[in-house]
């Protein structure tokens, strides 16, 4: 832990290692991004990509980078960061490493909203909007069901798992009701895909991140750190426990819903990024900023792999995050078991 | 008791969880600079009272007053600078070191641009020294023994620098030597630092030995309050705990010592 102090009595505390992890992951994400911008049917070297980014290059290169590849990359970065931030908040609020939106049912709720639009027919904008509404509605329902003199960790997880199971059933039913062509499109959406994402997808997510990230990172992070000690201890330290939990749950549900609206319910990033960040920083406490950069790097890397792993055959990014995230989870459980912590 | 004698107390409190009423019309006062101990049988409402006094449970009627004002009208952070609490169970985050955990006690004194002042550093060092955990500063809390860990949590509460400190069963789960160690520590904090301490204790003899003020509760009512020597009598123990006993002088301290009646009397009369 290092401290910066000014003569005026101001002081800032930070962990050099966490700072390093955050910067490292951000660099990695930038590197992946550079490769992603340069690869495709029209390959470009990193130098050409950089020149095009700052306004040079041929009109064709301009179009390919700015209109085709950059929106997809930005969407990937934002979705990764938003999911990681939401996952970190959920995991610390419920004090359980499995407390991620995929498991608590918020992701399934967003899917239900989107599938309703697929069945009834509607534009992709309507689909994104319905995903947000579905996620938020599920969040409200879970909160109401889990409420008993406040909402506590275990009850939230158990209610969330129940709601997730119900919604998975509903989603299956909706898929059988959808016209065949639409059902195929819906399955692709349900896997989580960045294919063909434009600025219209990235915009709303960027807006919500600009509002919520400072609220969570600056406004709530110190209190969230105290929440780790238990509700009683946090409350004794002057944390308004109930209000904080409500605000943070709302913020995390919004982030997940908007991320799902932009790219579909990309699995496992919200679960894995916080773990990875914690392991790398070796710091107790919610490692919010390192988690966000790790999440962004993870998703951009996964999307690159999804586009390039099989020549001429693109995968939806959700397939890759599922395989990587699931594998990491199994490995983690095995390691923890061997260390006797599970 | 005159109101001027007490910074913390409750008047006509009704305490309830959901619809289950634990206590009705309960009035208590914590004398300033006292080491107040609340005793009573299981489920008599003593921990509930402590939760109400520490702002964690809102009374359904009546009010907890801190410095003459309803504690629920005061901002949480302001309360946390006046009144500290050692909860019955707290969670030490994975891998956190002793110094880092104790430092979290400074939270109510910190701000966005004042995250770690020299004052914070000094208070944390002092709190660790006062509880004898300064040698453990860099050790992970998960590796400590139960007694050491409890001292670390007390150090965290001390770092909060509150004139009032509430402790909810601080000796539970500790062996006898560590129980005495923690109680000696509390007595020292009370005497040397002039803090007002309020503790819920299970062991009547510990309470009688360490408290300067005792509150005996049963079924959500205060049965007796006052100095241990006047409160702890055979009649009161029979009334509060339903336990026949004799009360003798503690040979070490002269405070009351409760000796439960034997199931079968010894052949030589005492």
C-alpha cells in the first residue's frame, strides 16, 4: 500500500500492484484491439491501423477501420468492462464468488425480454430495449422476492437461482414459438455475439457506463470495501448498508442489461474477470478498476479468437468466453479443493 | 438516573424483529465512563438491546438517545465517530493483513481526498500497540488464533476512536485464558483511555468481576441495574437465571462470585 500526501492535508492511497495489473490489462486490451482492427478480409499492419485511426490512410481503409471494425472493438471493450464491473459488485455484495449475473438470473431476464421481441417481431433497437427492460424487471422481481428486512447474500443467491431456472424454461418456450428463421437469429443472440455491431450498439452502453462507473468507482467503492466485513461491522463503521446495497444492485443490473442489449448475454466474463483480477492483484477488497480492464481485455481477446480461430468460419464470442470461462472455473475449483479451501 | 450522567441510553423502547416482540417499554442508561455489562439468560433480549443502542435495529417505539438526540436522526457516519461496535461475528476478507484490517476502522474519519492521513497511521499504530497485536501487523488475519483475531477486531474498533464502545459477546468461542485476556484488555481500555464500554457477557462471574455497572435482564425487562456488589445476590440470580446458588466474595478481587448449588450436597457442610 502506498500513500501520496500533499501539504494541504490531502492524501491518496493506492496499491502499486493493482495499478500495475490495471495498466497491464489495459495495454493487453489495446494490443488485442490493434490486431483486431488490422485483421480480416482486408489485412492491415499495426502502423497502417494507427495511421488510419488518427485520420490518415485511404478512404477504403478509413471506412473499414472506422465503420466496420472499430464499432465492434469498442462494443467489445465496453461489454467486457461493464460485465466485469457488474460481476465484481455482485460478488462483493453477496460475499460469494459465484454471485454473478449469469447465475443470479439477470442475464436470463434480459434474454427473455429479447426473445419476446423475436417472437412478436421487431427491430434490433426494440430487441435491445426489451433486453434492458427484461433485465431490470428480473432485478426488481428478485429484489422483491428476496426482501426480508433487507436483502442478504444467501437469500439473494437462492432466489436468483430459482428465478434463473424459471426464466430458462420461459426462454425455451419462447424459442419454440418463434418462426424458424427468427429462432436461428435468436439462438445466435442468446450465445452472445459481436458480429456486425455498430455505433448504435456501443452508444447506449457507453452512456450508461459514463454515468454509472464514476458512481460505483468513486461514490461507492470505499463503502463496498467495508461491506466485506459483514453487514454489522460495515454498519458500525457508518456505512448505510441497505441504501448502499440497493444502489449498487440497481447499478449492476443496469450494467448487465445494457451489456446484454449490446452483445447478447455473453457468458462467464462477469464471473471470471473479478476472480482473475483478484488473483493478479493479490489484494483483498473489490478490485473494481483492475476487474474492468481485465474484463475488457478478456472480451476483446475472446472476440479476436472467435474471429480468427477457424479460418473462414467465425464463432460467436459467447462460445469462446463460455469455453475459456468454464475451463477457468473448473481449474479454479480443482486448485481450491487441493488447497483445502473448498 | 439523571440525564446528564449518560450520553447513551434508551427510553421506553419496544424492540421487535418483524412481528416478534423482544422487549417492551425498556428504559436503560449507560453511565458515562462506566464499564457496563449486560447479563441475562439466553433470549432475554440483551443482544437485541445492544443492536438497538448501536443503531442497527430501529425500535418500533421509544428512542435511543445519543448525546440527547435520537440516534436515527443522526447521520450514520457521525454516529460511527462517537459509538463503535464489535459485532458478534465479522468476516475477515481473504488474505487481509492485520494492519490493513485495523486500518478499516478509520473509515468514518476518511474521505475521497483524505484517504490515509498521518493521523490515521498514528491511530492505527496506537490501536495495534494497545491490543498487543503490533508484532502481527503484517500477518494475514486468517492465520491467527481465535484470541489473537479477537484482539485484532478490538484494535479495529479502537482505531475508530469512539468515546463509546459496544461489544457483543466478545469472549464467546474463546478458551478461558483468552477470555480473561480479552476482559483484562477491556478493563485496561476502560481505565487508561477513559472510554465508556458496554458489553454483553454470558459468564456472570466475569461480569461481576469486570463491570463497574451491571444491567440484569430477563424476558425483555431490566430486572436490576447498578454496581455488581448490589446487583449480584443469590435472590437476583434465582430470579433472573432460575439458578439456586450462593454468592461469596471473589478471593482475588472481593467482587461477588456466584457458586451454583450442587446437585448433591457435599457430606461436610460448608
